[in-house]
C-alpha cells in the first residue's frame, strides 16, 4: 500500500484512522447506544453505496484527475438496471439476474464516455465530468419520465434483509468488491499505471506509458464501481429513480479526501477511502444519535473537506492554484 | 481575416443565426413582445452568470452560486418580515461573504476553486435548510409589495427584472473596464505568474472576484424569491448548468483572460433562444439538460486556451 510517509511521516499516514477511532470513542461516550452491533450495522448499510462510489472515484483522484459525474452515472445505472430487471420478470430467480451484468456494463460505458470526452477533447476532467453528470441526470429523467421504478423482488432485497454475523449481505458483498478494488490497485499493471500518471504525467509519458489510454480506462473502471453503488442503493430503498444518485458527489469526494488520498494524485488508495467513508458515516450517524438534524451534515461535510484538503496539501510544492 | 480573429465574433454570430433559425420555424418568435418576454425570463439566470463571469475570467470556477442563491431565497423571505427592504443589502452582503470565504479557502489554503466552492456551497445548502426548516416559505404579499414592489411589474413595457439585470450589467461592465480591480483581474486571467511577479496583490483580487460572484448570486436569489414570492432551499436548483453555459458560450474560456461580462450577456441570450427553440421543437424539459451538458462540453473545448494548461488533468 503506497503511503504518504515521504511528506509528513507516519503520523500523517495514520491520521485518518486515528480520527476514525477518536470519533467512535467520542460518540460512544456521548451516547452508549452508539457502540452497539445494531448501530454499527446501521452505519454499514448507509456506508455501503457511497463506499462503492468513492472507491471508483479514488482511482481517478489517484491519477490526479477528478470525477464529478457520479450523480448522473449512478442515476443512469439504477434506472437502466431497474428497467431491465423488471422487463425480464422482476426477480433474480428468473432471467432478471441478467440486469446485474448489464448494469455494470452501463456503468463502464458511462465512465468510458466521460473519460473519452475529457481526454479526446482535452478539457479539464472536473468540467468534462460535471457536464456529463448533467447529461446523465437528464438521461435518467427521460427514461423514467420523473417516475420511480419499484424493485421489490425479495431475492434482490435480501441484500438488505438477510443478515450474516449481524451485518446485512450487502455489507459483505461490498467488502468483497473492495478487496477486488484493492487487487486492481496493487496487483495489476493498470493499478500501478494510475499511480504513475498521478505521480507525474510527463515522466509516465516519457517512460512509454499510453497516458491517454490509462486515463480513459480509469474513468471506465470507476463507472463499474458507480454501478455497484447504484445496485446497493436500489437494494437499500427498493426504488430506482433519478434521485437515487443525489448527494453522492459531495459525500464521495469528501470521503476520499478525508481518507487521506491527496487531490494532486499519486498517493492514497482504496483503504484510505474505506476509512474516509467510515469517518463521514460515523459523523453522520453520531450527529443523529446526538439528536442533531440531518441537514447539518452538508455543512459539516463542507468544513471537513476544506480541512482535509488543507491538511493533506504540501503547499510549498505548489506554485499557484486555480 | 483568419479563423483566429473570427473566433471572438463567434458568440454574437451564433446568437443571430440561432434567432433567425427559430424565427424561420415560427415567425411569431421574432415579435418584439416575445423577445422582451424572453429577455425578462432569463434575467435572474443572467445575473448569476454575470457574477460567475468574474471568477471564470481569472481562470477559476464557482460551483457554489446555485447553493448561495437557494440559501438567499430562504433568508430573504425570513428577513423581509423583520427588517423589510433592508433584507436586500443584508442578503447581498451574506452572498458576498460566502463568496469571500470561497476565495479565502481557494487562495490562502490553496484548495482548487471547484472543491472550495463545492464545499462552501455545501455549507450554504446547510444554512438554507436549517433556516427554512426544510420547507417552502411564502412572503407576505403586503410586505413584499412595500419592500420589493419596485422589482416586479413593467416600466415602459419592459419587465423590471430585465431593467435591473441591465443596470447590473452596466455596473459589472464598469468594474471590468474602468477600474483598477478590472485591470488586475484581467492580468490574473491572462497570466497569473506574471501578475504575481509584477507585484500585484493577486490573492486579494481573487478573493474580491469570488466575493463579487457571491454577491451577484445573492442578487439573483433575491430577485427570484421576490418574483416567486417565497423561498425554499431548492428553489434555484437547475440554475448552475445554464449559468455556466451562458458564460462559456458567450466566449469567456475556462482558462480566463479574455471575454467578460458583455460576452456573458450574449451567452445568456443564446441560452434563452435555445430554451425557447426547444419549446417550439417540443423537446421535453428533461432533454434540455442533456443538450446543455453537451453544449457546455463543446463550448469548453472550443474556447479553452491550451497553451495555459500544460497537462490536462
């Protein structure tokens, strides 16, 4: 696992985990109900979809780019999945299972298009992805006409309803997907190439890497993880609609940065993102347990992301920032 | 005249061609009353786009404008009951403050502007939801008439909101063309390292640009809430994309330095014509978003100055 030790030492590397532990201890002291398997399962459920989305976006941030298209991509994936699923019988027991790979393919396609627009037209990724995100939201609205698609198949919903070791199945599945992401990150050429591009694009290019192809592949890969996020979000609510994607952009970017993956690329990874997602969700859950209203979250997340970016930035190395 | 010289004439040529195209589809479109309605409807969006222009002009971006406007619709409705017409300056000051904080975070802490404004936008969203109790609020009709009656209605056949927008355009134009601030922003947009090297207080001017954007977003929110006689934390949703499209289609590139508020004026009119033409062509409202997203990509790709971005991240 790559680390940040070359700038800031071990403390900076472990800081996110320490913050997570400190938060858990704090909320447990404020309200003992916080520290219970039941509450942890609740945190696990709420953390699962954003974890998938944040893991996907992590690859892109490692490359030094950014993706703001997840709300649109998730909405498209969720709606396409639900439409195919219902058209094929509406149950995983029948041909409905085909909707699962189809959803992942749609996710990859969304990412591929965003990546191709960013690389092909040579426009900054934050604007390319923001625009494509708007396009995705429009697409999903067109497909649904603004309606909700209900997905009530008990077999599919068992991701939420069936529990194993106290946690719903979706948490376990998400952990397997996380291991898969870790495998890609550390054991494959593609994963290494993400770090190479993020660490220094010129150098990566000079050493013969096809940087453009790596970038597009990164966006497509992220799309697959957005599709996983969409699947879990649909399983959680039993509903697929345009709003399925709402709020994921802010939460996932915050989680990644809070977890210690620097926006400049070349460092961090999926384990950092796991810690970041847990920090964000523990704070959200803790605020609810403490009786604070839900809408304080956006404000707190806003402050968090600023603090995290500030702490993770080696400002001497930056001449100026746009 | 080569292609490069022609490029800066693209925006108004696009506007004229589009207007003629829609005019051929439906001759009623080119009637004066219709054109005035069109311009009136786009006023709020245009005011927000005016502010964003200053930030894009220096090569940054403001993604918080919509959230700030949302928050202001709520605050304006609440403040109206207590302080009447003074709600206006207070709202504008709050907007400027939020913009200033974005600028502060972006310059002092070196957080990229899209993240800084996204974060500040999150805070604004929170404030709006907190203040409104997450429900839609309504203005008292008498109070609204007393304090802000002058913002609505028509003068000499022109909608007041359009007149307000034009006055603000002139103010923005004076800032851009006739003040030290305007010159400084131009210098920063044209080449930030050179501006720093020549002793300009770059960070200070950048913060002011963000504050201007926040103030204009607040004015847009205020006008919108008076127009709809109420406020809600989601009222201005759907403003951000067309506002940024207006700036970029007008010819101010993402890399800054050229273009300006007059370009945004043309850009906003292009957005208005596109919207109307979609009504004529029976394109559903949802598809508009897809179209504007693609237009945004196209406009960025055409206008961006690639000599300024060495590696495109």
